[in-house]
C-alpha cells in the first residue's frame, strides 16, 4: 500500500449548524485510515474544513463541535437586542441580524491555540512536486465567498493576490471563513480592503457555489493520485425559505420575501442540479439532517447527537460502496 493509497481531498458543503454532520462523516473516514491533503469548504464547511486542514484530529474536533454552545454564534449588537423591531432595524442598517464576530474570534483562537495556524501561509504546501496546481494555489485549504461588489465567486486564498493585490500568506484564515459563512440577511456581510484601498462586500460562498465539488480536481489530464470526497448537507428543493433564511418567515410577501427566496434558490438549486450528475453523486455523501433548521443555533443536545450520528452513517454507507478503480474507469480519463 502506497503512502497516498488512503488519501482523499474533501469538499464540505455549507449548511449552518448542520455542519456537525461533517464532523461525523470525517470521524468515520479518519477511522478508516484516510488522510486529507487538501480541503475545500463553504460556510459551515469552511469552519470544519479549516480545522481539518490545520491538522486537528477527528477525535478532538468531535469533542469541540458536539459540545460547543452554538447559541453564542448568534451574537447580537445592542440594536439587535431591542425587544420589538430590533432584528428588523439591524437588517435594514447593517444588512444582517447577527454580528458573526464571536465565530470569527472563536475559530481564530482555536486554530492558533490548538493547531498553530493563523494565516494561510501556515497552510501552504511546501513540497509536492507531483501536483497539478500552480504555485499560487498550493494550500491545504480553499474557502469560497461571494464578492457582491464585483459580482464574482472567490476562492481564498487563491484570489487574494489577483483580485485584491494582497499577499495570501499574510491573510487570516478566520477572516476568510467569516466571509464564507455570511449567510445573507442572517449575518452581517464581511468587508475586504484591497491593496489599492478599494473595498468589497463579501457574503456566503453558497450564493454562487455551496458545494464546489470539482475545485480540487486535476486539470492537466493526468491520472488523479487520490479521490475527492464530498459531504453534502442541505435537503433538496422545494423547501421552505424560512428553514434556510429565517428572516423570510417575517415577511410573507414583498421584496424581502422575494429576495430571501432568490437567495435560498441560489444556495440550494445550483448544486442540487450538480449533484444529479452521476460522476458527482458517486463520490458524495448525503447526510440526513433530520429536519434540523440550518440556522437553529439553539438546537438540543439530542439534535447534535443525531446530526453527528447521521454523518457517521452516511460515511459508513459511502465507504461500503466506494470503489476507486471503478470510479476512475467509469468517469475519469487521462493521457
């Protein structure tokens, strides 16, 4: 058995608190002997992905993600706490109900204190002569975000230099994750200042790609060295917009309701069609999320346990059917 025979890149879908399912799936993959050279993630997937890329053991990640108080991630400003109308005022003035700063600080401290990782420079891949990635894309983590100022999907750290003139090695991992998990209407957007002083507003990467399953695939026509496994969380359409964007529940009609439904369809619909492709479906684990609201930060310990267990079940079923050589023969060609 070669040293890379049980390596696999990971792509982790966004889905708020449903990300606990990612941890369950990863725990099974780790127990089976898999290591993860590179990870790509969106929103909740970027949170878990950052911990995986930083080298946190699955057992420690399980302890953290199954015991953390998720209610603290719904951090409110003084305006948000006004009993009547506060959330609506915050939405109108700050473009989001919650701050998102607690999550950024929590993740940043966790990465530094337990993994010694602060910037993307700490996640650079220094020696991999057989990769197809150009030098500027050789990082263990890729995080998606949507730049609504420029109307483009961003892959961080890849896009820091060409799009903003910034040194990717000096950018904080927690800042990129904070941008990626800026669920429209729910969290306030993030702001990124380019080297020339211009600013961009960043929101959830899921608006343009919530499940970037092919982002780590080889593009040079050569035989892949290892597979990419995807872990998907969100249910398929149709679904109630209020389950994904609760602010929609406050408005039955009008522009806010319409915008929430558009955002929901963008987050879920594009990747739903992508998953229907057989070469995507065959390498994807679909976690049963048991009807849990993606942004129910007050979920119970029983719900946490169920999401974690369902992630494990999805990964176990996947591995029982997975055949790497059959996948290559059926879906991949190389020179």
